[in-house]
C-alpha cells in the first residue's frame, strides 16, 4: 500500500514536496470518518497509516494533466484521493494524493514489467479503463526533483 503524491511539474525542489504534503494531509482529513465516503476508504487509510506509511512523490506533468487525473478519480469510488490547490498561486492545482492498495501497487509493477501485455484489457476489466490509465501513468512517472 502506497500513498502517491502527484505534483505539478512546475513545482520543483522543496516546493514540490511541500505541495505534495498539503495534498497528503488533505486526503487524511477528507476521509477521517466514514459518514461521507464509507468504511472502505477509511479502512484503507487506517491500514496505510498503521502498517505501511510509504509515500512516493512523483512528477505528474502540468496543470492539464492534474485536472485530467482529478476528473477520473472523481468519477470512481474505490481509491481515496484528494487534490490541493495553492491559494498563493491563485488557486492553481499543485498536487493530488492517491492511496493505492497493496494489490494495485503489485499490479502497477506488473504493468511496468509488461507481464500482462498478452492479456488485452486485463487491468481495464479489473479497475475500469480510466483508473487503469492513471495506474499505468503512475507506474511510469519519475520522482519529483
């Protein structure tokens, strides 16, 4: 289980990590109880916090890409996520936090290794085509500078 922090490519150095942490903290607060989002997301976050605490900060491209990812994440109900928009940059979206289950992390490794290239649509069936696209993108992103 890993918390992926997808940062706008225009945020570099220390600023990238500051923006990433804003999104991560916002995710923790967004799902702090199950009254709105249900127990699955709260349970995932509790498991991550108690047993994993792995954080990966990645360069996710420009603002258009972040908005695209937000649209996809907003349409699904299985992956906890939140976005951070920097007030000091006129509300520009600077980071997205996405919590991936252990199974998703393993599947992303397989995506990178091309393990299921001979099984068309395998991950699309499992996660939905849009979420599969984000997981594939995450598996190929480089760490933030």
